[in-house]
DNA sequence: TAGATTGTTAATCGATTAACAATC
DNA sequence: TAGATTGTTAATCGATTAACAATC
C-alpha cells in the first residue's frame, strides 16, 4: 500500500532528468520568464520537445496551456515536490581537507533540503570550525551521528583512508555515502554508495571534444 | 571513415558503466585478485552477471575463460584504452575559492589522463599558487588558454558570477565546461556543459534512504 | 478563424533479461 | 568426465520518437 503511488509511476529515466529541468527553469524564472513552451525548453536543453512534454506531464499537477506553454513557477514547485526537496535530510562530512572544507562552505545544499551539519577528521590539526560548522575528531563520529540519527555522509578522505573510514561510518549507522575518493568501497547490503568521481566526469566531458 | 569504428559500436549505456567497472576492478587488483568471474563482479556491483559479460565482451580484446573468469589486469588495461585515458587533456579551473583550490590539489585527475594546469580568479587576493599550480588573474585567461590551446575548464565560481565567467571562457575558446555552480548556463552551440551538482547527487542518494 | 502548442496513441528503437550451446 | 563459466541468440521490457487529434 504505497502512499505515493502516483510518484512511483514515474520512470527512472524521467526522474533522472528532473534536476536538469529544475536548474533550467529556475534560471528562466530568475530572468522573469513566466510561461515557457516545451519547444523552448527542448531547444535550450538539447532534447526533444515531445520528451519534455511527456516528462512534465508525469510530474506536474497542471496541464500546459496551448499557445501559452507551461507556467514556470508552477513547474518549479511541482518538480521540487516530486524530488522531495521538502523533506529535510541531515548529513555530515568525513574528512576535513580542502574538499571537505569546501563542502562545508558550499552554498547549494540548503536549496535542496539538505543540512550539512558538521565534519569529522582524524587529524587534531583540523579540529575546530569551518563556515560556522564544527569539525569534530573522528573518535566522536559514532556518538554524534547516533545521537542525531544521521543516515547520510559525504566522504572526502584520501583514497587509502577511504575503506576504513567507510567501515567506521557504516558501523555508526550511516546508510547513504557520497564518496569523492576514487576507489571502490565494499559495503554491506542496505548501504548505498554513490561515487562522485571528478576525474571521470571531466574525462567524459573531454572525450566529447575529440568526437 | 571512422578510425575507431569498433569502439563507436559500444552503446551509450555500456560506455557509461565503464568507469564503475574500472573503479571496482582496480580495487580488486589492489587486493591481489588476478582472475574474477562475471558472477563475482555482478554480486559486488549489484548488477546482472549477463550484463557484465555483455559489457566486457564489447570493450575487451580477449575472452574470459570458462572456469577462470576474466584476467583483472587485462580488463583494466582494456577499459582504460576504451575510455581513452591515454589521450592527455589539459584543463584549467575558473574560480579559486575553497572548491577551486581543492580541485587544484585533487589527487585523482592524473590517473585519468587529465592535467589540471592552473586556476584563474578575479580577486587579487587569490592570485599566487596552490599545490604548486599557479593562480592567475582572470584578465590573463584568454591569453593563457589560447596560447596552450586549452579546451576544457572547471567552473567553481559563486552562482551569480557563473554566467559571465562562462561567457568569458567560451569567448576564449573553451568548449567543454564542468560546472559546480548550481545554475543553468546559456552557451552557444558546440560548447558542452556538464553540471556537477553536489546537492543533487546527495539529494538523489538521500531519496533512496526513505524508499 | 488560424495557428501555436498541447497530450496521447501507436510505432520504433535500444537495452536488458532469459535460455542455452560452447568450452576449459 | 562433470561442473563452472563463458558468449550468443531470441524474447522481453522500457523508453523514445512519430503521427495526430484536441484546445486555447
């Protein structure tokens, strides 16, 4: 008995495109655009107009209007609701090196329903605060994470420390890990790892140059 | 008359999975594993064994051996060749804030055929060097990029500076942009933008928690 | 009205899964 | 040999595209 049956009917492919629509539509809204046609969206985003209409029909509560197109603010609200950005999630950072600190200061998370609360590091030199957010010693990880019921973490330690840090995180109850370490992580069932491999992203992009 | 016709025959879906295979196989190789079966790979990576065999058959130059499986080092070499990591690409960073500096220090790029040469920033306070790599004033962007024939750039400026920085980059000849700014960028045809939206990645991951 | 733009049904395309013969 | 594991052919599944009627 699914509560959100209608949302679950949306295909994976469609769902994965929603963040791109949202980013685009917010940009247009910021420039004062009130209505937009599927053809305009398609042209700017390099996709097909029919595909856009199908995608939007699946997540939007209202229809587009012939001759007008879609109401931008309405679409934004619908996509945000679909993506679940109204449900807030707490997350922590493991590894307070350059990347970890940058993530503590990153402006974008709050817009997407994510509170990045604090960071953890094994090095005493890193303990303190960044951007008003505390950096705790790694020994306190389990205690703090369990106390707040935190399930998500961002891993930014060097590659050879990644697996042991990951193990510690899983033991403390973390079940969603966004890893910037470019190594495969062994995790037990029920724990999800997403690899944010900057090098792979850039390499894929550069591959397109020569094609 | 395509030179790499055989490689182009690989489907997009298959190609997109190659970095994950590579990450996994490197991890196994590091643990001394010499041969591995499609079933083992499938189990660890949460995919189907038949899918693994199909994917590997498309990029690997040699067959797996019944009862043995695939030779790990050979697979790694084949996937790296397929992904084109032997072709070196130069890239620069635009925006030398926390994230930009972290990318200048990031250890992973060199393994993937990417040289991150230098960074640029509009703020005089940021000029200098990070991790032995120079940070130039933005005024010199066009000159330096054109001189080295650089086509790829990583954009890490704040969201409201992103579009104008992007315009400047495109004017200087950049045609591949990896953007960390969580805003849609308008670019002319022929320029590719990939959005590395940390918040979206984490949000997608957290969405999985409640499902 | 005429034209722009929508949503939907049917057809195509591509990718995954199932079944199985081949091989060390 | 027997069994594990492979690669391939056929069947299913899902997603995209094409065609078109509906609507403001």
